[in-house]
């Protein structure tokens, strides 16, 4: 009973504790300092934003790999990846039916949604 009364009295006020929590949360969500390529550090937000932009542009830019030839794609060179059998390949062909979708959704756990759990 006392803890509920304390929460009502102090829980929603802008106390030092509450404000420090908000400050720490803000620091975690923002990049305030970045180490650049030549081991120099910067706190300039424009430089940090530019470096961040350059990193992701380089990460996602297309390369000159011709996907038509399997030898140019290292994915197909992986020995752990086995080709599908003819039976499994035939199962994968065609349109997905409503029954297949319904079965997949019914097999999911409660409170789960389709997609990866990152």
C-alpha cells in the first residue's frame, strides 16, 4: 500500500532521478562521438552524419557481379548449401494457396507475427 502511495506522489514528477534516466536514454540513442578512418575522433554532428551516410551508401551500393553466371556468385559455391530434390522443387513451384497461408498462421505461437525476430 505504501509503495503505491509513493508512486502516486513521486512516480510521475520530474525529479532528478527521472530526468537523469531521460538524459541517459537520449545519450544511448544518439552518436555523440565517432572515430574516423585515421584514428581521429570528432564530435561535429555534420561530419558524423556524413560518415554515417557514406558508410551505408558503400554498404548497399550495387557491385558489378553478374548474377547470371553461378561462378561469379559465392553463394552457390558454399558446400553446405545442397540443391533441392526434384520433389521439393516441385512443391515450391506455383502460387501459394489460402489453405497454406491459413495453416502457416495457425501453426504460429500466440502473440507472434510473421517475419524475423530481431
